[in-house]
């Protein structure tokens, strides 16, 4: 039974601690999850997932990041969803990003497929 559980965990990958921002200045989760995803990316593309959520006055945003092999190369797959109160979620992605790196105290992803022309943060929505 223990062996089966270990195989299931290995297939699912590592779940890095999520981060929640908002409403207002409220923040939960720190930057450990983004650092965890970066470590997985650098560790021979070890599968891992991380979620960043944000809550505003009338919006709810979720960004899902996962490290995985894509077309034979390591990538960060990004799927974003933004919901406005009483509206349907607007989902974009997947974006396939080829680089994950630390910039100062932040972790950013860039070199993404169509739709993302710049690096963006895994710890904030700025």
C-alpha cells in the first residue's frame, strides 16, 4: 500500500504552497510556493504545481503554474482565470513558458508562448 501511495505522489508531482492576495493588503502564503516551483524547475524539471490567487472588490483571479515536460523540454505551463462578480470566468492559456528565474526577491516566468510579451511575477499581480 505504501508503494502505491508513493507512485501516486510521484505521478502527481509536488504541490507547492499557494499564495493568496487580497482583499486589500491581506496576503497569505509568502513566497515559499514560488521558490518551491523554481527549485522543481531547476531540479531536472521535477513535476510541481503552484497556485496564486487574488481577490479584489468585484474580481477573483487564479493563476495556476505547473512545471512539466512540454515537447521534450522543461516548461512552466500557466493557466489564468479571472472572474468578475456575476460573470463567467475568463480563462486564458495554457501559456507555455520556457524560463523561470529569480529577479531580486521575486520569482518570474518569461519566454512564454503567444499572448505574453513580458515576464510576469509568481508572487503578485503587478
